[in-house]
C-alpha cells in the first residue's frame, strides 16, 4: 500500500492471512459435512479396521478401556480407512475416529505415524 507504514502493511497482511485461514476452515467444514457419514463401512473395511486396532493395541500405540473394541469404534475406523481422500486427511480422520471413541483410553501416535501406517496398510 503506497504511503502505509511497514507495520500497517504487516497488520493488513496478518488480517488477510487470518481471513484466508477462516476461508480454509469453512471449506474443511463443508468437506466434513458432505463426506458420506451415512454410508456404512463395508464388511471388508470392518475386518481391516479390527485388524488395525488389534495391531495398534499389540504394539502399544493404542490403549482401550476394555479388552476388545466396540462396534462403533470399528465402524468409525473402517470409514476412515475406506475414505477415498488423500492419505494425510485419511490419517487425520483415523486419528479423530480413534480419540473421539468412548472405547479408547489413549492414542500413543501422531498423524504422521498414522500416515506411514496407512501407506503400508
């Protein structure tokens, strides 16, 4: 901006950056709303989710409140695994599905680790 001081320009840029971030958040919200939450996971997806959860528990990457995961956790993990989006977003969905479950005591890995796990899954 001609005639504006450097700090005014920086403030304006910060506001524009914040607005851009807000717009991106709005897009994320729209994506999450329309991602087929009503579509149930396939039987193969549920079996895969069960194996993944069992592996994570065995490797101490996941702690459950009970000895076995509930059907809601298996369903949520299966949906995350079967979601057709980019792997980083799938890992984020997987992480959210796990930590949002009442069956889960603690998740001991981050999204980057889940990305690597999903690449091999």
